[in-house]
């Protein structure tokens, strides 16, 4: 049962705004059709929001990934935007 009030609601669903690590705990298993996220990127320069370095990123993201997997329906979709991530020396 989700106790947090939706940020907005339409005929197609609800959107929530908050700390996802806390909000996802309220969501029942396999009840979400779509998760879209753009978490802080693992950039080469530190940002004010405290982005992780590339060698720390996967470990930092795994708790989110486990919750996303738990709440996502079997036929649901997960969109992860990592568009700003890069290595400055051109390596991949």
C-alpha cells in the first residue's frame, strides 16, 4: 500500500516525487508497468549532488535495481538514462 500522496494523477496512472529509495519500499511486488529514471551519472568531475565515481557506480546503483526488479510487472519496462556518463581518456 502506497502511503505517499501522488504528485499528480491522470486516467493512466500516478506520478510520485520523492526519494525513490524510500518510495519504492511502499510499492507492492510486481505492480508497476513502467519505471523511468535518470540517476546521478558517474562523471569524472564531482558535482554538488554527490555523484559517484565510475568504480563505485554499480555498487551504489544495485539497491535501486533490486527494488525496481521487485516492483516491476513481468511485462513491465525499465528505462535507465545514463546519457552523460563518459571516461575522459576516450576508453570504454
